[in-house]
């Protein structure tokens, strides 16, 4: 739905750059690099690969043998003609074990989407249209994170709840200033939907740990800062929804 081309800054590239000079960075076909990003690419001699916007997954180069695709075990580099039962697709023909940390992280995102859908169903039944719209935004953000992980693409900055990363950080840390209530302590007497939003927040936190684990390099550095930061933003967003509901923000929105 976003017609604007994706804008990639030097800090976006730095988050993806692995300090191994020969590693290319893949971006979407119509992405625009800022002047600083272009300079960063030149200075570090980075190879930029532009990936077609749609259907890129099915077009990935698959080794063929006698007209049949060959699968590659990512951990061993071994090729095989059939996908072993205990392996699963990481991307294209690249196979990993089903216990691979990235597959585990994908499962977490899948679970998060399921939780968000349940919350949306409740909001819909309760006629909570403003909350439903905010949850839809979070569902879209979660799907974008999943897409960026599966396609090995940089997650475009983009807005969530109409805010960028800095605005979300400010709003979630400054609850008193933005919503007029103190930071709430979850309590069983709160409305059920608040407790469910609080549970969703803890689930996002859990998924964030899976992301950190999935993208931890040998030297302890993070290979996908964009995704780990996105999970952090997502948990801040859920916390904000929890606070908004408690502060009567949605009732005010509803009345207008």
C-alpha cells in the first residue's frame, strides 16, 4: 500500500554490513539510497544487489541437476536431490534443520500474529474500532518483520501507529505526558483486554530474545540489528496500546 520508494540511510546499511568486505547487501529494486548511504557504499566497496519487488523468492537461483532442483544444506554446504524430512526451507533451496534459531524466530512471529488476531476479534466484538485499527497496524508491522526475515531484506523504517522509532520511544517512556496517567502496574481487576494486551507485550519480549539468538554472530555481534530493534519497537507499541486503553484514550477516540 506504501507507494513511496523505500529510503535507505547509511545507518540502515551499517546495521546490515557484516565487516566482511565481500558480502553483498540486498535491497529492494526501487529502494533509494541517501547521499550518505551512497558514500558508505563507495567507502567500503559494498556490492549492492537489487532484488525484484515481487516473486523474488521463487526466482532465486536453484542449482539444477538433470533438470531437477538440488537442495543445499546451509550448515554443511552439502547438496542433495531430495529434501530430508528433518530439514526445512530457510529460503529458496537453502535447507536448515527445523530447530534452526531462525526457524524458531519465524514460529514466534507466527504465534504473535495469532495472538494479535485473537485480540482483534475481541476488539471487533466489543465495538472497539480505534483499538482494532491500532492492532491492525501492529499486525501489518509484524508481517513486515516476517517478510524482511524470510527474504533476507533490510526492514524499511516505515511508521507504526503513525510514529517513527524515536516518537514511539518517546511516547512509551513518557506515558504521563502523552496519556496523563502514571506507568500502570498490571492488576487482575483491569479490563480483560488490558490483561491480554499486557500478555501480548510479554510474548513480544520473548520473541525479541529469539530474534537476538537467531542473529547472533560468532563474535557476539548482531547480524540483523534492524529486526531486533523492530521487535523492541513492537513491544513498545503493545505497551502503548495497553496504556491507551487504561487511560480512556480509545473511548475519547470512539466518541469523536
